[in-house]
């Protein structure tokens, strides 16, 4: 009975999330005049091509950080190979509901083509995820510190009352605690053995038989985790700094699109609210790419900042940002098909 309830929970969450996103979009843009959107888009002109650049740069920086983690483990992986894998996993993240989970499985599968054992890949992904949370904490903390006054001034328009700046401070604290919890969990060691024990408790003969035949990979996972977690902090400082740079490029992308649309917000102001919308996107993971929720968030902040014709320019911003994501998603999925040629393994 419990398993049946769980099997229905995810579809209900997906359908409910999609319905909520659609309702938010309809309500938020109910007074929109399409002529204002088209006018804002027409003003961009050929410079629209620059919108495609930041995410490509951010993923490249991310790939360099991942390569440096492999390098610290004395494993040499071509940068372009990791870049292709990151493009593919990002496409899965942008395309699927719950893609944040599925996308992380793409790397270990594809890296087998370069002779990297799955257990070793999983260990590097875990270390990269930890550093990603640490760098995101620094990114949000810097944004709050630099844009504290802006968050305070726009709080009433965004939340309907004061406290937005302190809400973001709380988010920084929570992320810092999460980083510590992840670190403690990893340092306890033997994640493979713990996972094996957990799976063995599931009452399934088929799973039990599979576990008996595949115990060695779980032991190998423990060995690679022990090596990865034995890295010195000086070896992890470089990747963390690079990932922080990738987060900042995300802010640069939003600032660039707004500038092309004639919105005169400073980079610091954009940095103040971009992390909040990035967190919102992670919270609504059941909706692909935070569709609807994040879009309404951008328009809300533009209105709160007093941007002229915030609805028209905000809708143009959403069109450009989503078109950019669609471009990279199509490119990444095509690359995934080219690199993988193992559809069944990737889906698994």
C-alpha cells in the first residue's frame, strides 16, 4: 500500500506543479499587451546572439573545475570530453521534471567511454556537488552583502512586507549548514556499503539477486570515496573558486539580457535578486527548469525595482531566456545521443 502511494506521489507533484506554473503565468501576464513584448524584442537586434554565450562559458568553467578534481585524483580526462558531458547533463536538467537527479547519472555512464570506472566518476560527482553547494553559499552570501539595501528596498513589493534581505541571509545560513551536513555524511565513509545495506532491506527477490551479483562495485565506490575525500583543502580551493565564477556568470547572463532590453539595473542589483530566483528554481525541481515560477519571479523583481514597462520588458526577458535554454537543451540532447549511443543505460 505504501509503495502504491509513493508511485502516485511523483505524478501528482508534477501535474500539480505544472498547473500551478500555468496559473501563475496566466495571472501574472493577464494585462500584457503583446505589442510591448514585440517592441522590446525588436530593439535587441543582432546583439541577441550574445545571449547564448554566458551559459556556454559557465559550463566550460564548470568542466575545468571537474577536470581539476579528476586531476587531483591523478586521472587525466580531456577537457572537451567533460565539456560535452556537462552540456548533455545540463540539457537533461533543463528538459526533464526532476532533471536535477537524472542529470547527475549522465556523467558516470558516459565517462566509461574514457575508461573511468563508474565508482570513481560517482565519487568525483559527489565532491563536485559538495563544492557546488559551498560555492553557491559564497555566491549568495556575496550577493546579499553587496545588494542588502536593494533587497530591503524591494522587499515590500516582492513579499508584501519587510524581511526579504533577512530571508536571504537565512538561506545562506541554511546552505552553509547543508554543506556541513553533506561533508559530515561523506566523511562517515563507506557510502557504498551503507547504500548496499539500505537496498538489501527492500523486499524484492529480483533486487536481492542483483545485489548478490554486484557487490564489488559498492565496495569499489567506498574505495574511491575514501581517496576523493582524502584530498587536501588546497586541492579543492581551485575548483571551488572556479564554480563560484560559474555562478557569477549566471548573474552576468541575466544582467546582459536586461541591458539588451534597455533595463538599466546595475550588476550588483541583479546579483542581489538572481540568487533568490536560482534557489526558487531548485525548490520547484518538479517543474522543468522552474518554468513559470522563476519567470514570474523575474517580472516581480523588475516591477519592485521600478523598471519602466516591467511587464512588457519582463515578458521579453522571459522569451529570450527560455529561447536560450531551448537552444542549449536541443544542442545538449543531440550531443547526448551522439556521445552516448547507450540509451538504455542512460535511462537506467
